[in-house]
C-alpha cells in the first residue's frame, strides 16, 4: 500500500499526521493508505479491518495508530481497538491508561460503552484490558463477534491491532469476522519466508489480505524499492 520513514515516534502528538514536523512523504503515505483502504472497505461492505505483522517489532501498532489518525482527519468517527491482549502498547502511544478493555468485555466483566476512550473529536480508543490467560479463545468466542456487531454501526471505520500472525493464532481467529488484514512488514527485518508463511496462514484461515505496508524504508529510495520488493516477492511466491 505505501512506504514509511525509518524515524520512530513515541506518542500521539509525535506520530499524528497533523504534526508539521512529520516528513511530507510520511503524511502522503498515510493518506494513500487511507484512500486505498477506504475503497477496499466499501467494496467489502464491512468497516472493520485488522492490522498485523508476520513477527514482532515490525511496526504494526504504530501503523494502526497512524491509520486511525489519518481516517479521523476525514471528519468521521473512527474506533481503534487494541486486541493485542498479550502485549498491549497502543495506550502508551496515545498517552492514556490501559484500564478495562477488550479482555474485560469478552469475559463479561465490563460493558463496551464504559471502556471506550475519546482521544479527540473523531478518534476513539478501546484498550486491550488486563492480560487474560486465554487471548485466542476470547477472540474466537461469540462475545468478540458481538463486540464487533455493537461498535461497527457506530463508527465509519474500526481498526483492530492484533498480535503477530506468525507468533500466535489470535489474528487467525479474529480476522475472519472483518473485511480483512493489512500486513505490516519492515525493510531489513521481515524476511520473504516470514511473509510467505503469514500469507499462507491467512489464506488457510479464509482471511482476505487487503494489502501491505512496508515500514522503515528511507525516503530517498522508497519508491523504487517498493515496486522491486513486491515484484521479487510475488515471483518467489
């Protein structure tokens, strides 16, 4: 879908595409992702999308936050869900508390409306909640489907951050209930075999892959590398 800078940002104020210090190429990349994803979601007739990566440390959570910010700039309500109950990080990036969230709701210990936090006028956040002993079982339960059915009508877009697809099965049980997956890979970190394994797992589970975000590419070489990367990958695949 797009390409992002190597520079890391640690908080909502830092990573927001409204921040004038963010490189122009990064801002435009997120807008391109937003445009492409908007089209795909309208075609899928679902407004929920999962963001994951083959392995950890590839930038999926930061990408999920930035995607949500970009969508919120359209003036429509956006909900960002941290469904990575094993290693929740989004609340830190948004500078808010974790508190009750997904795990509490799915365990029947909290109500959805009591857990959602308002980040700004259009951006809302549902934290992961306490670490449960059985994250995969919770995401594969009827309660998770009920959660999505409650929030989807109330927002124009729902973006769900899940654990790495090659590490645990959480994404494989959650994503079939959504329009599909955006795969985040990182230049110089993610290997072709990692991507192939992630795609194979998603396809086996009947999950549609909406696209990929290549993270960590230097601006000077981003455009040429993006197309070469996909060309080489699909040839190998």
